[in-house]
C-alpha cells in the first residue's frame, strides 16, 4: 500500500523521525525495474523508482535507488506515460522537490495533490549513452558478501569465467552476445583500476545481514552499490556500460531469479542464476530497452522462440537469440530488414520474400520483414532457423514466426507470438491495420537441404482482381468476323459446288477431282475405287463398327488365352510348399516360408530358455546384502571395497551401533545444518551408509529419480534435483553447482572416513565428475555423501525451499 505524507506522519515516531521533505531543487532519474519471476504466471509488471546521483541523493551517495510511492491515480499516470513513450527510463527526470515529495529512508513518497505529467521532464542530453548494442561493452561484475560472510560459493575467478569466458567457459554472456550480433557487440571485463579480484570482478562486503527480513532488495542493492563506490572512488556506472551484482540468495520479497532496469546500466542476480547464460542475456536485454516476449497464450513470458520469454535456465545451454520484433529493434541486422506496406490506394498487393535465420545473417537475404499497419502496432515475420547462435532455440524450430508489438517496433513494448508456420501453412490477419482488408502470410517453401536454409514467404494484401473480363473480349470478336466472309464467297462463285456438297465433299474438294465431278461420266469411276479397298479384307466387316479392329485379330487373342503360360506359374508355387510335410496346413496362404523347419526348431527348443534364466538369478543370489543398496543412489557404493563390507553378515550388526552413536553424541550436528556440506564430509556419517538401518533414508530420494521428472516446477521443488534448460525443452537432473566451477567447502569439514563409497575421503573433492564417480552427490556447488539428509527433501514449495537455504 502506498504511503502518503499524512499517513507517513502518523505511522509512528520512528518513521516520523526518518521522514523529511526533499529540497525543492531535488530531481531523480526515473528508473523502471522488471523482474524475471521464477513462476512465469506471476507478473508484477514494471516498477517505477527514483535513481539519485550524488548531487541529489538524500544520503550523498550516487547510484542509490528508491521506490516511488503515490496514490493509485498517480501510479496509473506513470504507467500510461511510460506506455505512450512520454517517459524514457534512464533518461526522463522527475521533479520530486517541486512535487513536495517526502523521503523516509526507504522510499520517495509523492504529494497526493501533485500532477505527475507536470513534473516529468526529458533533458535534451541525458548525460550518458544508454542501450548501447554495438562496439566494445565494458562490464563490471560485483560479487557481494554480507556481514555474516554469506556469498554465493563460486570464487571470483569462476564467476568471471561464467560471464566473460576467461577460463574457457563454452557458453556465457560474452560469447552469446558476440554470436547473436555477429561480432558487432563485444563484452569485455571492466577495468577496476587495480581494485578488481580478477579481471572484471570486484569483491565488496556490506554491513548488512541479507537474511534479515527488514532488508529488502532496495536496501541490499543500495548497500552493495555504496560499497562498490567506496572501493572504486567514483559513482556508478562510471566507465562501465553495465554493472551486474550477485548476492548469495534472496530472503525477503523473493520469487525472482534476477531483475534489471530498462534502458539502464544495472542488473541483480540471486544465487545460481548469475551463471545461467539465458538469464544473463535476458537481463541485459532489458538494459538494451527490450521488453518481455509473450506466447500464443497471451502470457508475459511464454514466447520460447526468444530469450526475452522465459529463458533457458542452464549454464552451458544458452544458444538462443531474440525474436523478429526484437531483432528489428536491437539494430544488429539493419542491412537485412525489409518492409511490406499495403499500396496507398488500398489495392491488391503480393510479395514473396526469401528469409534466412539469424545464424545466416551474412547472406544476402532479409532476416526480418516488418508488416506496416499504419498504426503503432505492427507485425514482424522471420525464419526461426535453429542453427549457430540460435541452435538451442526452445520452440518452433525452423518455422516461420509472426510477432506483434507496439511502438512501431522501435522502442520498449511487450511482444506476442501470433503464429508459427510450417511449409504450406498460412496465417491471416483480419482487417489489417483497420483497412477492412485481410493480409495473408504463407510459408510457401522451407528448404533445409541447402546452405543457407531458407523460407520463401508470400505476403498478400487484399483480393486479386477477377480474370473473367479480359479473356472474354478477345475470343469473341476475332473468330466471328473472319469465318463469316471467306466461306460465303467461294461456294457462291463456282456453280458446280451445289451437287458435290451433299456427301463425300471432302475428297472432291482437292484440285484434280474438282474437274471430274463437273462432268457426268467421271462420277462413276471415283465411286468404285473407294469401295474396293474396304471390300478386300473380309475380316474388317465386324471391326468397322468401332475401334476394336486391332484387338480382335487372332495373334493377340492366342497369347492371353493359351493354357501353357497358365500352368507354369501354378506349378512352381505349389511344389515348394508340398515338399516339406510340415507345410501342408500353411499352403493355404502365404505362410509357406515361415513354416520351414529351421525357424520352428530354434524358438521351440527348450535349451535356449534355460540359459537366460540362469544368469539373472545367479548374480543377485551370491551377494545377499547387495539387494537393498543396489537400488538407485547406492549403486556406486557397490564398487569393490564397499561390496566386501556389506556382503558379510557379521559386520552388519556392528555398524548398526556405531553410526547411531556418533550422530547422537556430537552436538556439532547443529552447525552443519547451516551449510549442508559440513555434516556429510565428517567421518561418522560415512559409516552410516554402510549399515543396514541408514540404507532406508537414502532410498527415499532415489524414488524421486530426477531424470524421470518432466515438470520444471516439480523438479525445482526437489532437494535432490535441479531443472536445466527452459520449461519446454529442459531436463531434470541431480543438483549441480553449475559452471563447472569451484565451490567453497564447509570450514567445519574434517578428513576422515573409512574409504567406503560416499565417505568423506571419497566426497572431499571439488570435481563434479570425481564426486559422482565416488557415489557422492554434487549439491549446491559441493560434493556430499548421499546418505546425508540435508533437511530439504520434505519441502515441496519452491519459495520455502529457497528461503530455507535449499536448492
């Protein structure tokens, strides 16, 4: 609920003591924050905030940000002006002093009588370059540690590798932005002038407990920003185009993986989300002034053809770029754009475009076509080629995609996927641009067999004119006039024409016969010759009634009616089935071949049945104790050393007592619960997994086999599992520290263990592959024994899980 000045004055002495009116000259830059929510169905929308420089800051520190609180109509006015382009985040200023706003130490509270539009200004020169998407981009990564030492357990070197690829990380922020832009944007580690821990990474410590519920994201961010300013000696962003902050975890007002400011220099990441390439590219997209991308269902994040939808949640699965609307806006492909606009007279129009994907941008074909509606809402068409920088695209691979967005595709605007087409499919936009006419987009051809693969797209506006009138006129006039005159004249001039026209006029019309018919004597001779030829061959009498003369001749008839040809085909098929006695029943159909003796004997023989039965029975029978441990996570502990201990009956009883005693006697169990990696690495827990009783607890997690879970929310709610990739194409697997980087081991861990599978010796490693090979579990960046209950498995709610220190 928004606090007004009067409410603030009556909210208690503590608040009254902190609240004060800002100086009349005070201004702030309007900042707009957008969160990447872990639950994509929750969308808090844009949040309007005040960013102060060192001159206007209430505490004299630049880069401080506070939420703006006003009455509902004032906040609605901010939203309206923002959507209409009247507020440009990161550039527009708010005259909070003129508005008689209050500052209470946590927020800027507007005077309820102030009219927001009267106090929003846009300086002619904003004073800094915003949304820079080309050239070198220096970025500073700030690794934050709280007063209690809480910091995400990746070293500065590993964090730098996950952002800049300095140690060879294959897919990261630097590599993906370079590939999507085809080298036009190059991220470089920001120079901290000797203050950095490693290139591009600055370590700071804040005098705050981030687990304290009173410390929200604003308080934590301002403390981290102030610590960075104090260490660097200048205000942020300083020489950096972007600054990325990493905190160990979110404890208050959570539900987000990261958040960033639109058209700005700043983004913040909690826990493991900092190293996920998709999250990095998504948040930098907001800094580049890109809005979210919604899907066919109209939700905020559900366009999975674009990193501005719900992105790929993985370290090295992140080869994906943006959708056609964002590609039009971002400026990387300006020389490969095209526009279709209906004719000015509103007439019919149709064009065909050959589109290529982002990976094939250097080829001489457009990557995006804008459909100009004449309004601020336009459509953008592209070919979603799943190759190169876009190889791990998550939806509509190699299909034609159609996106709608506002602001003419030139500024910040939520976009929506309207359709994706395979070859032969069409999508119709009814009443295109309010014109009363429809526009049809057709994927005529999609060819992936050539390089580059392409899509031929036909865009048609209106209806083609009817072709009936043009063909009717030409045929009518020409044929009528010529035939009428010529036929009339010739018959009239020669008198002899009258007699011959009654029957066989065809023959007499030739030059020589014309003279003959004019005299009576020659008439008889011509009659005889025509009669003679047909009379000679008697057989022609029957066939002359139709065109059956040829088929009725004797030769053709004999061939098909001859009996000999019929017999040969009949004998061969009958002989083979008759020879083998067993084929008598099958000879009635095509079962002759299958009933041969050899195939029948093989399947019916008893000996083959026995061998398969023996092998499976023998292994499980020999080592009786192996049965329980071989189910799921206890498979690895059955390697040679661990197998000997459990297979002997006597050792089973003794281990039962010792494992129970150590966990009960040493009170140090309490401290390890703060960091799940402490307890599992001590010697006592190593004995527990080898005893029969402790076998039951580890059996529970295995029943929740991560690889069988295909729902991202269920996977993320599991203590043992972690979702990798996007909600549609991702996969569930064991918890991983990510990045292949090092993790910080618990300071309470001590050497020991009996050398068995899952003991502290075998689990005391920072190498994930070695950890898994030793039957241990890679959890939250550390290697732990599988039998250790981290206290997280009973939690089914994602937020509660995160709040409890689980993953």
